[in-house]
C-alpha cells in the first residue's frame, strides 16, 4: 500500500477550541512534543493502514467569528488544555493557518443558499489547489444548531437545489457546509449533533459525487461511559430500571446547550442510543446545565438503578470529569485520517464503520462501544 | 440435541448465603415466582443450548457449620435478598435439601487427606446414585481461604496422592474438595479465590478422569466494572495513570477478607487483571475493608486518573452498591448449567471459555468483559 | 415543671407513609422495641423539658384516600421502612387509630370554605374531647400542593372569612386545614411546602386564638446537607461558584414533584435558602426527577464548584441516599412534642425557634443547620 | 486600638509549596491582584481586629533543601496553583526572601541539640533585628515527621535542656524548631501533625518565655468536611455506624504519608476527632494512598453508613477534590496574623481558640467546625 500523501483538513469553526486544539496537537505530535495519547488512529490495531502522517495534514477552515488563533491558543493555555511549552513551540505553525481561513455562513445575510454554497465550495477548492492536496476532509466543529424544521425539499436533491436558487433558509447552516463540501468533491464529517449531511437529498449528493461522510456528534463523555457500561448490564442479564444523568458543561457547548431546544435534541439522542443498547426503554431523565465557571471542563454524574436476581435492587453511580477540547481534538484528527483514507478507497455515502466516534452514528443502530471498535478494526483491516 | 436430563449441583458451603440464595432462586424461577433476571444462561444468545432446566437441578452439599437452611432463608429474607413471599413458597423445597447435606473438611481433625477425599467422594457419588443423576457439578462457595504455601507435591499427581496417604495438610481444603470431585467423576467450579483445582497435579487428575473444571473467584462487583471500563480507556488510547479502589464489605466475605493475608491475595489478583487489560501497570492501590453493618451488601468506590491528548489529566469515579448473594447466586446456577453441558460434551481440564464469570479466569489472560462474553457465546454455539 | 399530660397529634394525610411511620414508630419506642434514633427531642440537650411522653401521644387525622392503615403498614414493611417484627407488635395500636380518621378536604366538592372549616374544626375538637386531651397539634403531612394564586383576601382575616362564607376556592386546602386548626384552638405544623398557615390573615387568626404554628417543608435530605455544608464554605472564606443538585425521588412525593409547577416552588425555596447562607447568589440548577422504582427512597447528588486562594477552582460532590419516611417521621413526632409544649407555654403565632426542622423556616432567614440547632436549644432551656 | 506594626513570618520549610504559595499570595493580595478568598482573617467578623496588613508581613525561614524560590514558583504555576500573571508580578518580592533563608536541622549531623537551638534562635533573632520587627511567628510547614518515641525528658524542661547539652536526638526536629522559636521569644505554629511544641517541657518553656503557640495539623480537606458534617448527624440524632475514608494524595505530603508510620499517626488523629464529635466510636477505616500524578491535588472519598428511625440504614458519600497548597496557604497567613495578635495581647502557652484551623487542636476536645468558628470569633471580639 502506498502511504497517503498530503491531506487537507478544513474545519467549519476553525477558530474554536476543538479545531485549535486539534491543530496545535497535530503539530505537537509531529514535533515529538506530545505522545499520541488519545489518538485512536495511532493504536497498534491500525498501524498497517497507510494513514496520512501528522506532518502531511494541512489545515484551513471557515468561521464566523474573528478571534485570532493566537488568542485562542492563549486561552487554551490558560485553561490548562494546551501546556505552555507546547503552545510556544507550535504557535508559528498554528498562526500560519490564519492565511487559510475564510468567512463562514452568516444566517442574517439572507443570500440564496446556492450562492453561499458556491462561495464556500470555491474556498475549499482553492485551498486544495493552493496546497496541491489529494483530498480535503471538511469537519464541522462549530457550535450546535437548534433542531431545524423539516422541509419536503430535504428529501430530494433536485428539489432542494432548485429551492436553494432563491431561498436563503431551506437548509440549516451545517447542511449548507455539507452541500458545499460535496460540491467541492470533499468528504464531510459532522462532529456536532447538527443536521449536517443527514438529509436524504445530501446523501444523494454525496453518492453522486462519490464522496463519503461521517457523523454525528462526537462521543466524548457521558455517552462514551454509557456505551461502555450498558453492555455490562445486558450481558449479565441485569435489568436497568432507571438511568439518570446530569451534565454540567462550561464553555461554548454549555452555553449553546443551555438553550432548551438544543438540549432537547441532545438528550433525545442520548436516550435513543440507550434504548438500542438495552433492548428496552429504561426510565430516567438527562439534564444538561450550563455552569460557566467550568470553562472547558464538563462533569457528568449518572445514577443507574438496576434489578438483579429475585428482584433485588442495586445502584451504580459514576462521575466523569473531562476536558472537552482535549477529548474531542484527537478524535477529530482520527476522523480526518480515517475519512480521507475511506475517500481514497472509493467509499461514498455514510461511513457506518466510524460509529465508534459518535453519539448518534449515521447508518447504524450499533451503540455499544466495543462492538463499534470491533467494526472499526474490521473495516480497517479489510 | 437432546435436552439435558437431571443434573446434580453439590455445593461446598451449602449452608451459606450464596448457595441458599441459588437454591431458593432456582426454585422461584422454576415456579414462575421470579423472572430470570441475572441469569446469563437464560439470555437469548444461549436459548439453543440444551441446558438443564431449573426443575432438573438437584441440590446437595458439604458444610462445616450447622446453621439450618430454614434459618439462613430467614436471614436472607430479613436482609432483603429473598423476598418474603418467595421465601415462603420455596421453603419446603429448600429445606428438603437438608437430607442431602454432609459434613465437610475440618482442618483440625488431622486425618490423612486421602481418607478425607474418599469420604467426600463417597458423599458425592451417593448423592448422584440416590437421585439417578447423569452428572454432578461440585461448586465451591465456601469462605475464602488464606493463600496456601507451595509444596512440590502440588506439581505431580503421583507424588501428591502418595503424600496424602499420610499427610493431613498437603492440600488446602478447597483443593481436597476438588480432588474428591474429580475422584467421583464430577466437574468442579471454584467461585472463590481459594486454590481449588488450580494445581498442576489436580489438572492432571481432572484430565485423567475426563472431567472439566472452571474458576476462579466470581466477578460480581468492582472487578466486573473494571473489566467493562478498562477497554474504554484502551480503545480510546487514553492512558490510565492510577486506578484506586476501596471496597467496603459486610457479611462473611468481609470478615474473611479483613484478614490481611486473604485480602492480599484478592487485591493482587485484581491488579494483575487490570495490567493485562491495560497492557501496562497503572498505579493505584486497592483496599478491602470489613464494615459489618453492611450485611450482605458491598460498596466499591473507584477513582481513575487518566491522561488524554497533550497530557491533560482527567478523572472518572464510580460507586457500585450491590448485594453480594443476589449477584453471585445466578452466576452459580449459570456455571452449574454450562459446566454440566461441557462435561456432557466431553470437555475435560480447564474450561477457559467460562472466563466471563471470574475475576481470575483459569487458563486465559483475557479479562475484558465483552471479549469474555463473545468467547462464551462462540463456545456455546460451536 | 409539670410533665405534659396527654397530647393529641392530628395528621392531615393520616393514611400516608410519613404519618403511619410516625404512629408505628412512636408505639415502637414506647414499647422499647426501637431506640430513639432520629428523635431530636430525645437528645440530652432537651432532657429537662417536660415533653409529652410517647405513651401520652394520641393519634387521629384527616385524609381523602381510603387505604387502610394496616395496608400502609404492610407496604412500609415490604419497602424496608418498618421492620417486620416491629410492624407486628404495633399493628393493634396503629389500626386502632382507624376510629379517629375523618374525611378530608375534597376540592371537587365546591362547598363554601367556611362550612368546610367548621366541619374540620368539629372533627378535631371532637377528637380532643373524646380523649380528654389538653392540647392537639395538627400536622400537615399530605402531598405537596401546586403553588396557589395570591388573593387580596389572604392579607386580612375579616375579608378572608367573609369570602369563605360563599367561596369554595379562596384558600388552598392546606390553608383550610390551618384555619380549622386555629378555629379549634389547636397549633398547626406544616411539614410540606404548601401554603398552610403562611398567609397574613391566618397569622392574624393564630394570634387572635393564642395558638402557635410552625413550618414549613421538613428538611430531610439535600437541603439538610446544604445547610450543614454551606457554612463550611463561608467560615473558610471559600467562594461557591456554582452549587448544582439532582434529586431522584420515588414514592408519592416524587410523583407530586414531577409536576413542574410543584417542583418549581420547591427548587426556588432551595436556592433562596442557599443565597441566604452564602450571602450571595451562586449559580447552579436544582433538578427533581421522579424515579418510581426508588419507592420510599431518594438520592441527591450535589456538585459544588468553589474558588479558593488565588482563584484556584476545586470541587466537592456528595450523594445522599435516604429513606424519606424514616427521615421525616421522627421529626414529625419532635414537632408535635415541641409545638405542644410551646402552646402550653403560651406562645402564639410563628414559632421561629423551630427552623431547625424546615427547609423554609417561617419568620426567620437563618438557614444554617447548627445555628438553627443552637436557637432551638436556647429556646428550650429558656 | 493600634494597628499592628510590621510582623515577621518565619517558615520552617520556607522553600516548600505551602510557604511559597503563602508568600506569593500575600503579595498578590497586597497588590490587589487577588481577592482575599480563602483568608478567614479577612472575613467581616474579624474586621475590627488590628491585624497586621499584608504589606506588613515580612518573610524568612529555615529549610534543608536548596530549591530556589523562583523554581518553586514556576512549579506552582505549572501545576495551576499560582496563576501565571500573578506569578510574574510577585516574583521580585518572593525571590527577595532568598536573602532571609537559613539552613535548617539536618538530623544526620549529630550535633548536640542545644547547639542547634542556639543557631536556629540566632537566625530568627537576626531576622527580627535586621527588619526591626515587633514580633515574629515561626510556622512549621515542613514535611510530616514519623511519630517519635517518648522520652522522660519530654516532660520536664530542666531535664530536657540538660539532655540537649550532649544529646543530638532527644527531640524530633519539629520540636527543636519550637524550642528555638520560644528561645528567641517568638510564637510557634505547627501546621503539620509533627510533635512541634506539644510536649510538657516545651509548654513550660513557652509559658516561661511568655509566648503562645498553636497547632496542630492544618484542617484542609477530609477532616474539614468531617467536622462540618458530623454535627449534622448528632444534632439530628442519627447514629453513624461506620465512617470510612480513602485519601489520594500527590505531592510531597502524599510521599511522606505513604510511609505507614506517618500515615498511622495521621489516621489515628482523624478517628480520635471523629469519636469526640460523635460521642462514640463509629467503625470504618481511613486510608491514605500516594498517587504521584495528582501533584498538588488531593481527593478524599468518604462513605458514611448511618441508622435512622426504626433502624433504617442509609448512606452518605462525598468526594472532595482540592488543591493542597491553595487550601493551606491562606490559613497559614491567617495563623500568622492571629497568633501575632495573641502574642501582642500577652497570651502565652497553647492558643486553644485557634482550633478552627487544625485537625488536632491543642488544648481542647472541640472538633466541630462551627463551634470552633464561634470560639474563634468570641476570642477575637473579646
């Protein structure tokens, strides 16, 4: 197998914490300043894959805010995500990405969406050409959107495209980015719970362009734990009576999810996956609270009441205290590498083998973490 | 396949909480008074196996204490393990087992061990004959022994047997029971961390008699959680820096393990399995405290400090609050059914496919819960 | 001082878990079957008070459901609140209370409230006379009401009484009971967060009749912990940034509080007390979830993010797992004894010295547990 | 009242984390770079006391290691204890203390202890004179000593002093420092569990010199929580059946306490205080584990099993995650200020009113946090 050549990673939300941590971290790993901890694609199971090296990743992206990358790195240093010495060493390379940042989608502009798509696609294509890249993976790491209303055009590519000629709002922004990625011949990954590529019309577009997509909603905390623990109950024939969860989030994600509409879509997705794993719907609610002072950190407390032999009731609780950007960033790099390779292999449409990374995996009902890992490994060695 | 006919289950420690709960529970399930919650062998994955039905299990056993089974049932009712209405319904069948209880091994008697073996084997064989049983599985659910000293005779069956002609202490009691089980042509399961069949000489005996054995140390709490969670860290490439645990145990097990020697063997076994799963030895200590007022209940608190991308340190904690007898009893019934079936299939020696049930699985280094479950399922459908 | 003679305890919600546990428990303590654990009034600090003995308490009450007390005792036994041997011993005395139970307030009846008051007051007075009681304390332990709307009549006794001549809904039911208690010359205690006596018009009535009242909302779990812990932060000058809480409740209280309106009044009251103790309003939300399978049990998890020297952020978490009826019942008995004594001493109006027992203490802003205890003790020795 | 003039603070262990954080923090507060969070002496309750201002504290000390203060500040910055901008601002003042550091007690030197005392006392007196200080408080913040053996000379000052003329080991090092402090006419505070001034002979010396002393063992984590929570159980008449604790410590303190002898003295002291607060000895063990990767942080998990009304068993758990230096440093400054004021007021011998700060308060059995706070406040306004 031939080692993959230079690969573009185009972030939607490139000035945010996750993208910046990913760029800083990729550089740090390449320079030997950080061990490949947290990088699934660096596990021995994937050593035989000709994935793009960390020195072969080229970064760029869209954003709608103007925070300089240097300032974001400083924030990440202050909040303990990026160690100071690493920040100093990688700063030149990270700030060099400034030249590859383009303006994103501003909903208030009221421009017909096909026009917006053309602009975005041209941005991505220009990036690919300037750097002579074989492939570009577009990854959405921007803030979570509120759930969007269904439109009949979402089910049909021709109708959708026609509507976008004049309509400025037929797609939510995340889907506009997905459309543009496909239009530019690029793979798309949605690391957020937003709609992204998950509309029949966009699936049609991806397949017609021969590009793959993956998603959605990176699994980095409470749901990761749940997908590791739920199978313990099922294989031991223990019956979960209620699985309750409270999530305390700081940072941008917390603020976004404090919006009840956004939270509703997230909690619904969490309980759906749980029911799939257990085979029945256990009781219990999920809360998402915004606690600004937590900054980049999040805390999840889950309480599981379960029944054992002869109806005896027992409980399990866990508390997960994680740093969101540090958990998400390596997965984003993994997804860029795996998705680019899938694209090179000629896969198109939904990449169901990447469900391991997601809370709401596209095209599959498998939510159990280790079954997902096995699927990923089998796909990789295929 | 022919459904298995009547199967004997001979408990070492038949008057204890685990055995009594297992007998009461088997009867309750057979009578339709309790759902098969906690019974792995009743999962759909094993539906095609011709396992012995709950009405086909016949119970008996050895013990060195005289607590009447009726009194033990009453204690289990008071402590909330066996519901009162179930206790009333199953009491006649459980107390009928009194007729099948024989005196166990009293170390203070100083009788040559071969003589003891003959007596025990005759007890088991008599039980099998009286009830016309096809097979008997001997299951050790007695108190944990302190670690026993190595003797060269443990490595060689001929030397061992010769020593036992005159020596009253060449084997620890659990191994005397294993010897007797094999001698009687029966399978042996060790649900405790005691030595049991895990000596080269006894392995030789099991193979020569064509009988299987399984063990050791039922996985019902902290270690169960650890074996579900450790693979989450490894598949996500997160590095565990320390995994600390405190176990609060009431009941007989707590009192036994309050003895530092017994605890030492248990904690050593726990950390060994962890190192196997992680691929390296993480720091962290394990404590076992005796808290008498917890009764049949146990609480485990674990704290995991781990490192993610760029060296960021995060933590996970869990608290497990379980009822020991209610967790152990269904597994004991599962083991009786699976082991009897293996015996019928002609398997002999260590049953490595039953590692799913044990903290310290014989004959295998696989400690990951779901990999163990897959192994069990594959073995069953073979 | 003369020992108090026989005292009546009239429960609103007499057939519920709290009242039944209180009656069973008082009998058990009197018979020497249970130690006075959980009874504040039995602490050495109050030994010199001539409180009514447990053999001098006579029970009766109102209710709107028909569950026989014997059945409630059986339920409490099954759920582990009342031990079986105690239940058997106290059953005759508890079921004898059936003769002293009268029908409560049915809102659907649309009877002018003054008429209802007269009926209720007559019930209470009849009870007092039949048993030749010196005093009766009416204690509300019925389900929590939704918050009720303000009416101008609530501020003035004359206007209120006039309205009640024709209006069937000017007062919420809990306040109708309070009116009736005062009308009958009895003290009133509200162990729930309902309105009860906490209206200016009813305060006026209590004072005019020379009877005291206490309330409201018994402090038995999360708030108890908060009132013990908040002063730790203030006296150490540590700044609480957020104090988040999740409450999982089974039983009747959980079902009632699953109603968002009822929960809203409870969580608002919790955060108010916290702000009083801290001296500022810390962030953090409080959730109340109904988890039916928890039965009489409740679990509270609180997460406190606080700031120390030089802005360093630290956290504290606690999990409280308590049995609601077992926590509430002894406090109800304490309140009966203390309130009756206050009545005998000639106190009338709000008993601010009993704030120790309540989440939302009437007539005082002191929420710190130990300051409340000191106030109680000083009042008692006065 | 006259405001206190310049006060010396002489640290034993001046190059350690606690002393360095205290010096950096005092400067930061003086410069207005940090709020007085964590400083008890800055609470409104003590506003009327003429305590030495943060600009009036002058620092110096003994140490036996050579780590430059600048390096220690850098370490504290890296580990998140001292924010980087504050570190930069206070560095000149902190490093200026280098000139006031003298060599400490090296046990391997085998010098008669009276000679050592003379050297140490001269160091302290010289510091006082160079800076024209009214008073100096000597504060031990060095590593915990192993428990030392009793010697009859410890009970009598004359005998002790005579022995020290020739004996190099009659006192443990912490007590040598205490002797030197008293000899130099200075107050002594022991923030560690070491022996320090707590010998009859040294109490005699302190009184004869008219100087006060305080101690011992700063209360900053698990014991702080325990002293806030234990009174909740006693005032509610709930019976604690077992109170178990596990402490995970990194940093120097963890390494020291990993020594079983040192840990033994610490855990014994913890359980003694608990028994005093409860009025009986509850079961439960305390573990102290060294987890190096925790650095300056410590985690305590406590599990309390308690009994309520009718014998119902319930549990409470807490997890405390604190930064040791950030918790200890402000208390050390509080102690310097309060002790200096006491000295000025003419107090000598054990300062029992400062028990609020200590796990093992000298001269009093009061361990309840809020009772200790009340005692402190009453002493201050006296």
